[in-house]
C-alpha cells in the first residue's frame, strides 16, 4: 500500500479499473472476480510502502465500514501484521473469511 503511483487512491477495499471492472482487493472476492462462491476462505497480501501499519489498519477499517457496513473489521491474528475479516458475497447471504498478510517495507 499504496497501490501504483499513477492511480489517485488506494484500492484495498474497492475501486474501478481502467476497463470498468472492480479492482479493489476485497471487492474482487465479493463480486467473484477472484475465487468462487464455494470458497469460504480467501487471502490477500499487501506491501506496506508508506505510513504505519496502524495508520493503514485504521484507514482500511474506517473505509470498510463505510463501503460494506455488514462486513467485519480486520481483526489482528496470531502473527504480526496478520489479520482476518468476514465478508458477504455480493447479492448473497453467504460469507467468506479473508486472511490479510501485510508485509512492512517501511523503515518503521
């Protein structure tokens, strides 16, 4: 995080690609652009290139509750910079667990 510098915002939760497709990391799983409906566990790896892990966690959780209020926050896991969250598939009552692995590339 952040994503490619030619873009104007982060897309960890949601976004739109230049071709009009969902491009957010969580959004792609919710809309079945990655994985399939039968999968109950998914994962994402993020490279933290600036700001602190704590700042990103606050930003992501705040935006997550704004965009997808029925989804859970990212909850710290057992390992450092590892989180889990629960999400509803788009237009479905089915949920999936997402595992988030953040790799800190900052000097912090």
